[in-house]
C-alpha cells in the first residue's frame, strides 16, 4: 500500500484521482476546503484545509509519501482590461503559492519514498493563446515553469510532472457548459469532438504517480482532446 496526498479532493478531477487511488489499494490523505466530500472509502482520510491560510499544518500526514497531487484551481474568463491586478494575485496565491507551500511542507516525507512523484495542473491556455484567458494563463504558466525547475532540482529522487487539460466537465467549468448549445460549441472546438471527462485527466495523473512513468519527469502532459496541437 502506497501513501498519497491529494489536495482539493472534494469534487471534480481531485475527487476522481482520490477515488482511483483508493480503489486500487492505496492509502489516500485527501483535503477539501469548503465543500464536504461525498465519496467515501476506507482507504481515504479527509481533512479540511485552506491553502490560502497563512499558516498550514500537515501533521495529519503519514511519515512517508509516495506522491502528491495539487488540484486547487480557478477558471476566470474576462477581457484583460476588466481584470484587476489583485485578481491575478489571488489566482497566483491559490494555484502557485499554495502549491509551493504544500510541497515545501511535504518534501521530507517525499524523500523517504523509493519512487516519489508530484503532479501539478496547468491548462491548455498556458501554451495556446485563447481570448479572455489571461488570468488563467498567467498562473498556469508559472506552474509549468515551477514543474520543470522542481524536476531538475529534485531528480532523480522525486519526479515532477504537470497535466495541462482543456475544458473538462467539472463543477469549476459548469458555467461554460450549462446548456446544450454551450456544450456542443465547446465540444466541436476540439479535434476529438468532445470536452474532457474527469476520468480522462485522472487516468493521466494515476499514470504519472505510478512506476509505469518512472522515466518521465519535467513534462507538461497535454490531455486536451487535441486542441493544442491539431486543426480540424
């Protein structure tokens, strides 16, 4: 049984990752902020945690960790001139500073593992320009840089990779797909003619946490229906 930490596991992609890890016999420590988790499993222990808090305690973790997944994120799509600088700062605190704080706290535990893996999340918008995505792209671009720098610094002991999804059916993206017209339009934008499901993204995360990806580090994995690379 391996030990994993999933930050932001009460819904969406984080919930699916925690579920898959637990159902394959691993011990999962999972955190949530305000939404109480619905899914339960004897292999999952939930703890309330707000990554924006000035002081964070992870004393509830086991002594060693084999992997960490950091899921908190936001999707704020606005014209650039309508976004306040403090809005960019809040996104950065949630998605970048939060990840940094967590990783600095868990590094001693990760170093005790024989094959430690960290999975972070970017967005297709970080490398592919989309209108109204400056707030998303700014933070996620920082996450991609952080991924590569951490992978270099902690190789070969700890692998660090990043997943860059396109639009995925999660509560976070609900306003973008809340009627048939929006869903169809967003599906047709993708060469594979559908939006992502949480399992599509979680499957990649599980792979990156496993021994099957033991020669993969510092990579930005595009799980995006082909939208970042193909024209159709």
